[in-house]
C-alpha cells in the first residue's frame, strides 16, 4: 500500500458481485488505496451475526489488478474482521460498506448487514460509513450520486469521527439531478409489519416465507425517513452504546 494515500477497506452485505459494491469501489479508488473483502453470497438481514460454528475462508478475486479483492464465505461482520485481522497490513483510515440495495433508514439499521459492517469498524475505533440506496432491485441504478458519496467519505477522512461512532447514509431512489442535498438527521421511528406466508413443499411439508412492509411511526423533518422522502441524502451519526441512559435513574427507583 502507498503510505501517502488513505487506505480504505470496502465491504457490503449484497455479495462480491453486487452492482452497489462495484460502484462504491470505483468511487473509493478516486480517494485512496482500496482493499475489498466482501461476502461470496448475499448476507442481507444478517445484522451483526458472526460465524463461530464453521470455518471461514478467503478467496482472492481476479480483477483489473488495481486493488486487492477477496470474497469471504461469512457475514459482513466476518468480512470486516477478516479484513482487519488477516488481509490488511496496517489499520485502514476508513471502512465503507455498501452501496446497499435497499434503505437502511430508521429501524432497518438493526437488521442491516451493511450497517453492521460499519458498526464493527466503529467498535475498533476506525472511521466507517454505511451507504444505502432506497431501491431493493439487484439492477438498481447507482449512477448520479458519486459526488455526494465521495464528499461524505472525504469529509470523514478530513475530520475523523468520535470513538465508537459511524455514519448511516441513505440515498433516495431518484435521479441524481433531483437530489436536493445532504441532510444531517436522526434515526426515524418505524417498524416492519410482517406476516409469514404458509406454503407446501413437494413432500407436503409446511414452510413459511416472510413478507411485509415498512410502517413509519412519524416523519419529523429532522429524521432520516423525512429526508429520504423529500429527496435529501440523510446522514445519521450512529453510536454503538445502546444504553437507555434516561432509564437508569428510574430503574434505580424500582428498588431491586
């Protein structure tokens, strides 16, 4: 690695061949030295899962030789761990994850493998960003947002992030020319209204397929949900401390 350029670890949860990852790699190459460690197959919805019961394997991927690239048979978090502990020879200046096929705004961050990868880097006190596009199609168009992604990444490299903190960046599914700008926001409230569709397999056994839709529980102007709906790119600072600090004093009053 060239010591005079920032070292950037790139990963995702949609897999090594995903269009969003390819776009993110190309953007990061304009900023620094890129190393890719990504899942060998989709790992969406895996959250912060790590592989502990089966061996992990790395496979070098042949590309244009502009950057080292590896696929891993584990989760997104496994990829970050393997990238930091096995592949890289020094601590990266930045970890970026995505570009995810689908929004990770609001409560989606809890399910997201994309954001879990960024959070894993934050646990190691490495600046990290998760990028997502509000389009779940594997053929989503990621063109037109390059300048915003590059700007956010450069600002993080220039200014750093506090310990145990990363950024959750969500891009609305519109043409790049329709983007109104970047809005710093808080996580919006919402939940998935889910059902399980029952089906019968060829052996007459019941099985279930999850379906559902996202319900926003409010769209205040300072939330990521509002920003995306109104054609802004949302940037939410995320901290790994999940303590409900306001509840500590109340719990002490319960007299345990």
